C-alpha cells in the first residue's frame, strides 16, 4: 500500500513534502549540530524487558476524531505514564493534523527519564536531524510514505546519530521492505489507511512474519487489557497506545493495566 493509492496519508505527506521543499537550511550544519547533542536514550533497549512494554503517547487530537485532550500538559501526562510503568513515550509533533509541537516533546522528555519517539511524518533528512535537535531518541519511518531509497537513507541517518527508528508497516509487502533496509524495530499499524477501521487480525497475521531477532510493536486500536493480552500472545514485544490513555481518567492506572495483562 503506497501513498499514491489515495489514502488519508496522501494529504498529510503532501503537506510535509511541500514544507520540506521550502526548507533551505544546509544539511551539513544541521548534522554537525545534531552530532553534538547529548547521547540519545536507548529506545529499543527499553522495550526488551520481560513482558509486554507500553509506549505511551502524548496526543492532543487526531485527524479522524478531532480534539482528544487539546489542553493536556505534556510534562504532567508524561509523569503519569512513567508512574504507570511505561517503557517509552511517543510524542506527536505534527501541528496541523494532531495539534502537537516541538515544545510538547521537549517538555515531556524533560519531565521523565524515559526514551522518547518523535511521532511525525518523516519525509526528509532534516526531519531526522530536527528530531535529534529537539531531544528525540527515536523517529518514526512510515514505509507507505517513503520510497525504498528514502527509507534506507533515513534509517542510516538515525543510526549515525545513535537513534532508533520505529519502521511502520501495514502489510506483509511493507514488512519485507522494512526488513530489507535492516529495520530491527517494526511497528505494525492495525488501522486501515483507507477506512480508518482497526483490523486486529492484521497484527496477528503479520506477527508471524516478523523475525525473532526483530522487536515488534503493535500500533493503533489497543483499547483494553484484553487487546494488550492478545497482542502479547501474538508475539509483540510492545504496544503503542495513545487515545485510550489520554482519554483515561487515570493514565497511570491505564498504563499499569495494559502492562499487567501483557
């Protein structure tokens, strides 16, 4: 499944590519600056603990549902997630579609000692470098949004910077593309790009194709401890959960419940 297929991703990626084309900052200067940042926290290592790990997401809104928790305090919710036992954070930094910002990430990361994923639409080397400059320890690379050449280039750059890359796939063909570039952290998005519907069978099916030495992360549609339990039994090392947690009356308890069932 590609961006050209007419998914909701088309518009978002087009916006990001347009902004990237207008950005004239020299890559050499950004690379030098990013290389001098403090060493990243090890995102993948945090997911290798026994049991099902939770990547808890700081998410203000979604394109399909609108505002979820528009006025959330990134530092406060990050601390709540950590108290609940989250292994890592994911922070949306896309403003137009998700209401996120660079400041959300920096505030959340400063409040805790957990590794942080910059959840955004990476379409250029500058996006990877900006992620490191704002303090992110990992970046999201979406196979459906990138050419194989772009994916390989961005993946190598994350390694150069000492970061991790969560490479997101939606089907078996995309999984093969991810594995070909050497991805060792694979996110399987259960949400259909066309309909927005969650397909739990997708994650279970693709899990069987993920090599044992690759960490699998199930994304989207994890709403209950029973969902988490099923994904843990399917072989996933971690789940990435946003909407369920930000809408919870007690995010700490919600994270703990998901972990306990894993």
